[in-house]
């Protein structure tokens, strides 16, 4: 059974992530761990917070069943944690062998200057045991027909991440569209990594290699739009390609402009 963790603060964006996941995996046997961090045990009003958390979890589960119907393949586990948000959620994911975490991003009007929300970005950095799917608030669910995978292949795409992509390809029956940005840094190792990745997939289109237009953000956004991409995927490298995106504020821009779900695969050692 697939183990899916959905952190919630009972906002519309966190509910939208849960709703999207329930629709995406409607034919799969899943256990949804709906986790609310209600505070620390040392807080003076922690007992009241626990009660409010339990009530909020009941409400969000009732709302999901009302909106999508009761799915016999899905189990809903309501979890209140007394901890730091990042530490509590990441530790829970590891302890319960979570296969995927699904996070709703903030509404565009709420995050003009916020990078995916502070807690979401911290989770991307801290969670190394499973992929994270970030779902834009203002999207309706639609079937994934094309998933873009973006990399410069300086590092090999490890087996665990290949299996994660293969799983998404299987459940959605989507085409994988590999995309890279021509930065003039190609070499023999890059070609080897790229070749190994391509061989792992069926129903994969020819790689799309694009020059940088005005900047990398614009390149990615135009690619997503022109190729009718339904989901974007990258690997998080703490000290490499993805860090470059963070440092240049590209993820912040993608967060406010990207209109498709964003699947982030964790860096894995070979």
C-alpha cells in the first residue's frame, strides 16, 4: 500500500494538495497520513491546540469524502504532532516509510516574496527519504499526459529516483519529456548519465534541449507552456544544479508563475 504524507495547516492550499493526491491516486491502494503540527508540548495552551487539531483533521477528512466520495482503496490517518514543523514532519516521513509527500503551495497573492512558503522549502531541504510533490493552489485536477524531467545530468539519476519516475509514469500512463538547458557544459560523463536515464523508460520522447532565452526561469516556463506539460520534475541536489535554482531565485519565480504540479526528487547517494 502506498504511503502518502500530506502536511496540513487547514488552509485551502493544503486541502488542495490532499484533494489533488486523492484524485491522482484514486485507483491505487493508499494510506494518506494527514499530519497537522499543533505546537510543542511545552506550549502553555498545547491541550487546547491538540483538541483544535483533532477537530480540524476530522473536518478536512469529512470535506475530502464529501468532495471526492468514499474510496475503499484509500485509508485516511489523522495525525496531530507536537513538534517543530520541519523536524516533526521529516521524522514522521522517515519513521513511517512514506513513499511521497504532497504539499500545497501558497496562493499567488500570499507569496509575492516568499519561497514556496518557509516550511515547504525547509521540508524540501530536510526530507531525503521520499519525493515531494508541490501542488499549485489555483489548479483544477487534470490527468497527467506529459511529465517533463529537467536535468543537466552532471550527476547520475540514481535507481531510486528512476523507480519513482517509472511509478508516476505507470499510474498516469504519461509520456516522459526530458528537457535540458544548453549551457555549453556537456561532456562524456554527462552523455553517459543521460544515456542511462533514457534507457530506463518506455514512452519517452526525444530530449528537448533549449538555449537560455532571457533567463532560465523564462526558458522553463515557456517550455512548460509550449509543450503542454502537466507536471514538472527535478532532482534536488543540495550543492549542485538545484542549489543554483534556489540561489538565483528561480524556484521563487516558478512558485508564483508555474501552473502545474512540481515533483521534487531527493538527492540519493549511489
